[in-house]
C-alpha cells in the first residue's frame, strides 16, 4: 500500500515532467508557427514572381519545392497532433 508521502512524490514528479513538457510544447508550437509564416511568405513571393513574368521552368521548380515544404510541414504537424491526442486522457 502506498503512503501519502509516496503518492505526493509521484504527483510532484508528474508535475515536474508536465511543466518541462510545456516548454517543449511551446518550442514545437513556435517552430510550426514559423514554418507556416515562412511558407506563406514563399507563396506570396512566388505569386509576385509569376506576376513579373519569370522563367516558367524556374517558377514550376519553385512551386514544386513550396508544395513539398507544405507537405512536409503538414506531415510534421500530424505527428505532433497524433502524439498529443494519444497522450490526452478522454474527458
């Protein structure tokens, strides 16, 4: 049988872990938000380059790269979302 001291020690350890994870969660959120901003900026620059009449082959290559960035960002976000969902107790 656990003593109240044992339970308190486990609760303290769990709180410390959750607090540390919050720092990690904030760091992940900052990275994701920066990636979204970067992709949005790249899309705007691509639109400007298209409007300026640049080389169609170079534009297509840039467009494909931006699409790949978006796909990778979406895949990374899904990994984080799945992990958070798996670790969240049902209400």
